[in-house]
């Protein structure tokens, strides 16, 4: 039996590779960058990832404020999105690692 999660991730890797090849006209098999240049690319990607994490943290903090303001609401609306009430979701998430 195939793992659906692994399949979804590998499909995304393949799609991402195709986008990159179209955008940059090359693959990761390129040999025009030295080790330091590859590390710079990695650093830039990780910096972007850090920005995304901060954005999502701020979104979560904003939702928590709205949750307190609308404690009796069935749904929470934020930036044009409708979210199921916070208390209805969290107990269903298994946070054990």
C-alpha cells in the first residue's frame, strides 16, 4: 500500500522541480555554482521560511484575539476567511509526538 502522505510530498517535489526548470532554465544538477553560492541559496530560502513562520504566528495571535471577542460564535471570520470555532478544532488535534 502506498503512503498517501509520501506520495503527496513527492508529487509536490516533482511539481516544484518543473516550475524551477521553467523559471531558471536549469535543474539542481547545474554545476555553475560553488559550495558557498549553494549555501547562500539555502540561507536565503531559510530566511524566507522564517518570515513565513512569523507571518503565520501573527495570524494565529490575531485569531486568538478574535476568539476571545466572539467566544459564543460558531465561526470566526478573519481577513476574508471563515474558520471553524477554535475550541471545536483544537481538542480534535492529536498533539502527541
